[in-house]
């Protein structure tokens, strides 16, 4: 590993770790209605919103009511966005000479579901399809609302674990409002200013036409890029204003801009582990979860960098070593201004979270480097993950580890002083089985039917299989990035990926909220000498091992047919 990449990785990890505690404490104060530095600005707006919407902030909801509000709110957002997309040619800032990609009903539906679930899976070229009105009023607004809704669900999940003998887990509308006013809006404003400073445009100008030196005509898109760019990262959404996503110089002009955008993705989900520890009254529990996340994140960085620096094994006569004169390794599909280090950092960050804002082509990574990115997503959006979703995904995995430990010693499993009984186990199993029961059948249908295989316009064989598996995995995990060689703008893929997105969003959030509500009704039991300490190093090792084994049991055959087989064929 070269010196520059190593320094970049270390500085990134140190900054995130240092900011976990202050950011986690701030979010705990926000959602506990304690005093914060932004109260003078936000409290009057909050009260005005409650008055307009007739929300009583003192009325709390049961787990069922909270989940219902979450689903209905996202359903309304989907319908509103679908209407904007279907009518965008009649709305302001639509340039018919440049916005030439038609938004068919199935593509508009897929896009509406994608942005309302924070997936931001894009089967279209942004600059050729979306008007400024669609980008700002439609997509950007949903990035704020969907991210805030995810954060609200995460907070409600923590409340359920922390409370005793309670049937309620908070008020969805209050949590949503506070996530928007106290966290996402201030963060987006600061981040947008930093991106504009780095050269990201923020305007509503018409597309600019120029004559190149060769005499050909070139169109340079303009637009409110900075506003969309920061919230897609801060709200763990992904997607992009341009088809090239984070590789486009307007979205990501400098290595510093790239570094800041990666921090925007990770900081809030990482700090949420500290919020969890504070709210349940056991800070060490939060640090344990953060440590497991960080360990898996660092492993991903090391492995992907190694495979990409080593390059393709069948190109034996190419010097792949790093030097002052060359980046070395596999630079296909990567921007020179980022190199292997900046590309690896972005690839690992975006594949571990729900933010598919990649600055290089996953399709061009080595077979094993691409497999690490795929495994990151298959882990279930729990290494930092999305706003709220990463935390409750890790806690649900911890509950599985506790259950297995309880079986080994013959004791009723406990977590945070509460029993994991039959009802809780049902929610855990629903959560754990949702991904393989959606991703694997959809992949099997796609690779065994003509409509599915028609999307493989460039790659076939194991690499094509990986592209299809990656697409459904990314959609289910609400991540949004893809192997670019899969042409997904067809009726078949628009409908099947939309199904994966919805199950990945609601099919996981509802069991998680139900699990939290069941916990909230219990009374804490005092720990004894036989209680497994879930903040210890031993439990951290057990949890990490459990995560790896669960992925292997569920997806090893699929991985063997894709990236593993591709690597074996290249090594022949």
C-alpha cells in the first residue's frame, strides 16, 4: 500500500472516530428534546409546523402506529414524486432539446420508489432525463424526507430497547421534524457551502453549448448540483445529478471534495452508535457496535486496495507497482485525480452504507475486489449503513448472536437486560431471512429468462451473473450502485428492482420496529454471573463471526457462481 493511500485511510478513520461521541451526544439531545445550540432557530419553526399539520407532539405512538405512519408517509412521497416525473415536461426548467430520455411509466415508478426508499437506483442518465424542477422539488426533497424518515425509525427502535413496561416508542412526526430541522438541514447547508468552495456548481442556468478545438459541438450541463450532492451523501441516499455520478468533475471535482463527501456519508450513521449507547444507558454497548463496524470497514479497505493495486492476474507483463510516475494496479474505470486510494475509499464507504455514490466503475474492479464490495452490501447495510437502518441492522444481528450463545450454554438469551423470547425470535428471523428470500429468487429468475438476460448487453458468463446479483442486492439494501454493464431500463428490471427496494425498506423496518415494541413492554432483569456481557471483547468476536457465517451460509453458492468462478477462470 502506498504512503498517500495509507495516510488518507488513517486520517479518515481517525476523524470519524473522534467525531462519534460529540455527534452522538448531539443527536441524543435532539431526539430527547433536551437543549441544543440550534433551539433558538429551530423551535419556532417546529411549533409552526405542528400548528399547520395539527400534530400533537405530546401524543406518542405504539409500534404498529409508528410503522403505519412511516409506510403511509413514504407511500405519499412516492405518489407525489411519480406525479412530478410524469408531468415534468409541463413544469418549469424543462429543456426539451437536452432532456431527451423519455420517462416511461415503469421508469418513473421505479425512480419514484427508488428515491422514496433512499435507494436512488438510477436506470437513466440524470442530465439527459431530469429537469431542474424534478431534481430539486422531486428528487432532492425526497432525499431529505426519506433520510429523515429512516433516522426517525432508528430513534424509535432505540427507544423501544431502552424503555420498560411501555407500549409506545415515540411520535413519528416529531422525530421526522427534528431529524429535518436539527440535523439534515443544517448539515446540508454547511456541506453545500464546502462543496461550492471546492468547485461544485449551484445554479439554474441553461445548458451551455461550446465548439471544441476539433470543431465539434459540445453541451455542458449546468444545474443546482451542490444542493443535490450534499443531501444524497448526508442522507445516505446516493444517486447523482449526472450519469457518471461521483466520477463527474461537477459532482466531485477534487480529492478534498471526495474526502468531504465520504465523511458526510459516514459521520451520522457512525455517531448513531453512540446515540444508541447513551439512550439505553450503556455507552459501552454503543462503542462495541462501532468497533465491530470499524473492524469490518478496515478489512474491506485493506482487501479492496490490495486486489486493485495488484491488478488483473492474467496481465503478467504490466508493472502494477505504485511509483512516483504511475498509480500502478488496476486503473480501469477509475479517475486519475482520485487514484486507487481515493477510489477504494469511496467504493468501500458507499458499499458499506446505503449510499451508492461511487466515483469509479464497480464493473471494472478486479473479480475479488468487486466481490468484497458485493459482500459489504450482502452483510445487510450494517457497517455504518444508512441513517437509522445501520444501527438497527447491527442490533438485530447482535440479537442473533445472543440467541446462538444462549443455545450453546442452555440459557434464555438476553440483550440489554431483556429476554429474547419466541415473539422476539420471530421478528429476528423475518428480518434475517428477508434478504436471501428476495435477492436470490429474483437473481435466479433474471439469469434463467430471456427478459433478464437481455440486460447483459456487454458482459456474460460469471461477470454478467455478478452484475445481476449485484443489482438486486444493491436495490434490496437501498444502496443504489450497480455494475454499469447491466442495462436495467426495461420493464422487467424496473418492476423487479422496485420490488426489491420496497421489501428492503419496509420489510426490514417493520420487523425491527415490532422487535423494539416487544422489548419496550418488558421489565429489565438484573444481570447475574450467567449473563453474557454484550459489551465485551468476547461478544464482539462472536458478533463478527456470526455476521461472516450468516453471509457465507446464505450467499456462498451465488458468490461461487460469480466473482469466485471469474477469478478462477482468469487464473488459468
